[in-house]
């Protein structure tokens, strides 16, 4: 595995640790967190969200660690959720300034916009589809603290690095999502990453149902217009200023620049 790829996994999933020589070594997954530890992590997340949201309704929610290998590797019994801040919405084709103190990740995802208020748990996918107005491509731009231990409860407490996101053009909610819509990431015109086949194989509607019910449990009723992004199809660590484009094939493309 190339060092740059291994460094990304160290930052995002906590599977590696820096040694005294500055190289990265494999580490054992942490023990599975208790229910109390997870509840405490979400309490810290809520406090952080309240501080940053400044009374503005969240734009929606993000999934974290949707794959079993990802959440188990972080010591969690299931995936997690974080909050998308309304202030974090970035227009497509815009330019963003990168915080040099954090590790910026470029994540290609698919989002679902809620059509009606949800105040009771969703029982099945058929019911869920009646509560969604449309889907859309999304780029999320989380920022992680390189010094923070990469364990699941820490990541939950830090709102899984949620800072900014870019939403693409709305699409019909019955749009078929399959390998033909798997995204590719280009940096300055060069292909640098492609969709994770394991993520492409996941049913995003099943992930969405988990997210909606978890958000309802943690944050209360879900409102029309809120966006849910259902897990990273691509995760790439930003390293230098330039132009990014995520191409979803027939679903279109989203681009932006970093400076």
C-alpha cells in the first residue's frame, strides 16, 4: 500500500498509528464501545453542533462508516451520523480556502432530500420513499484533526469532521444508482480516485433508513428540505491547491477549487 493511501486510512478510519520514526504502523481495532460511551459521544456531538449552528436549523445529516469493516475497525457496533451545517453549504464551481491545521477529505456521495416532516421511526423502504422528494449528487468536505485518536466515539463527538458540502443538481428519487453511476474524482484533469466497489454495492436506501431513525432518536423530528448524505463512495485526502471534479457519469459532475 502506498504511504499516501495508508496515511488517509490512518486519518479517516484509525487503522494505523504514527511510530517514533514518523512512519505508519498497523494497529489493532479498539474494543467495541459500550452503549453508554456512544450515548456520551453523541451528547458531546450535540453540544458541538449547538455551538456551531448558532440557532440555525441543520441543513441535514451525514452517514459515517457505513461499511461493517469501517465501523468495526473504529470500535463501533454500527454506523454513525453527524450533522451538516447550513452555513457549510458551498456553491458548485466555487473556491474554498483550506485550513492547514486539519486534514481535508474529498468525499463523493449521494444525497436524499426530505419531502415531509418525520416524527416517528420509518418502518420500511417503501414508507421511506414517500418521505423523500429527490436525490442528488453531493461532495462533502470534512476536516479531521490529525492529532485526534481515530476511534469511533471520538469521531462521533467531533461530528465526524463535518464542515462543508456541495450539493449537485436534484434528480428523480427513482433514479437507478448502480455501477454505471459510480463516481470518479479528477484533480487538475487527472484521475486520482474511483468509487469504492463495496460502497457502490450497498443499498443507499437502507443506509438512509438507518440515518433517518438515528437522527430522529438523537435530534428529534426531521424537517422538509433537510439533506441526508448516505456514505462516501470516494474518500481522497487533499494535498495541494487545484481544481477538483467528481464525475458521476449520466448523473452529471460537480467541481470546485481549493486555494
